[in-house]
């Protein structure tokens, strides 16, 4: 089952600098360090993951959180969903994979309750 939490990755050149901008200009809250820097409007369950790196064509940056990612992957595959990256433990520590919709938009399936 997908949780109520949601995050969307936004590719930026410097996530610390971007987080400061969201805080100072928009009044957002922030947390994290290194790869996993999040910003969000106060009180919101929706968060932006400020991800340093190169743009990935098709990757929406939208993540859906589930309790057991491998189990959810199996359910979705049984329904014909194509995974562009299988669910596995990632170098940065989370368990996640990526799947596409019929139009080629790619979404993250991430284990956990949310950002």
C-alpha cells in the first residue's frame, strides 16, 4: 500500500545553496545533508528532494513510498508494470526501484513511510 507521504526530486547544481533559497525566499523548512536534502512548505507532507546531478530523461522525480518495496514490485509486475530499475538497496542506503507508466514517465518506488 502506498503511504500518504510523497516527494519529488528536483535536479539542482548545489543542493545546500538551493535549500537556503527555499528557506529564505519561500519560507520552507529543510532537513538532510549530503545526497538527501529535503525542503517543504511548513506543515506539508509533500517534500522536494533537492538532488545534485545530471538530468535523467523520463525521470519525473516523483516517489511513491511503500512498506515492502520488493513485495510491491512483484504485485506491480504481475499487473504488467515495467520496471526500468529493479528494487534493490541503493548506494545511498534506501531500498528503491523505478518503474514507467505507459507513456514512458518514470517513477520511484521507495521503501519506507516517506521523506
